[in-house]
């Protein structure tokens, strides 16, 4: 499907959020999807994912979730850039992140070509953690969280771990992890799966043997083509089933 892209501002109330928008060019009504960045910002990889989703027949927007900490932040994958991204991650708060994702959802719902009956959400790395938070928002019908670290142990800004919000998850959630991820112990994955089961949240948990953190990103040394391709098919199935 042919698409067009734009840089837009999403009204977050106390902040105007720089966002990357990808939209099918053909006439029609399409589901909306929010794409949530890694610690590296809305960089080339995140823009690429946003375009890929739009080509599948969605209106996709990637808000800059570091807007308060570092407007315009976008880096690559060196150790120095990673540390800078983590610095800003540690300054975020769950309440502000939820505000900003809801703002992105509201932006999508205000677009004339976007269907009004719920949106999807996908996040990677820190964005995978934020996606788990965003799954609790009333408008979220389908969530894909890829290698979201810390879900079982903490929450942005401090407080009870994000896993404690599992009973509030709306819709269906798919979670993707690599078995060799140094940032996500397999015990955390087991805790997440157990919580989803306990609270009867529609879900699937995928574990990719031999895959490490960042396995979906073809610009990182940890890219795992087989895992990435399988995860992409699963994400498409989720969004197609729950949103179309």
C-alpha cells in the first residue's frame, strides 16, 4: 500500500510532542497504531517500523516520548549514545508517558481516515515497557511489546512495578522476548506470563531461542533475522485480528 509521511505535533496538554506520522494514500478508513521508540529516540529504525505498519493498512504515529527531557533526541547505537538514551529514560514518569500515549491516541482518533473503535500499540526496548503501560488505556485494543525490560521489577519514575497493572490491560497483548536477552531474565518473562494468565488477559508470549535484546532492529548488532521476521508476522496477525 502506498503511503505518505509527515512530521506532526501531538497536543499533550503541557507539551507539544514531535511525532512521525505515516498514512496510506488511498481512500478509506484505517485503524490507528501508536509506535513507541527505543531509548534511542524516534530514529531511522522507528520511522521505518512506522512506515511498514502504514503499508499494511494502518495510520501509524510515533510520538517522541523524550519530548520533555530532550526535544529532537535521536541517536544511533554506540555505547555512548545508549548511555545518553538511558539517562533520559531514567527521567521519565509513568504518568507523563501515559498522558503522552493517550495524546497520540487522541491525535489518531481525530484524523478523518482513522477508525474510532480502538487502536493498536507497539513498542520496543524501553518502548516495550511503555507499551505494557499503554495496554491499560481504555482505547487500546491490541498491544505488541517487544523486549520491554523492567516490566516485572520497576516502573518509570518509581513506584510499584508495571506488572502490577496487568489486571487493567485492555484488549489483547502479545509479548516478544529473546532467551539470551541480558536485560530481561527469563524469570521476568515467566512472571509476566503468569500475571497475564492469572488475570485472564488475552495474550500470547513468544520466546526466541538464541535471540538477544534488540533482535527486531536490523541496524543493531543483535539483529536476529529469523526472530524478527517471525515476530513481524505475529504482530501483523495481532493487529489484523483485533483492529480490522
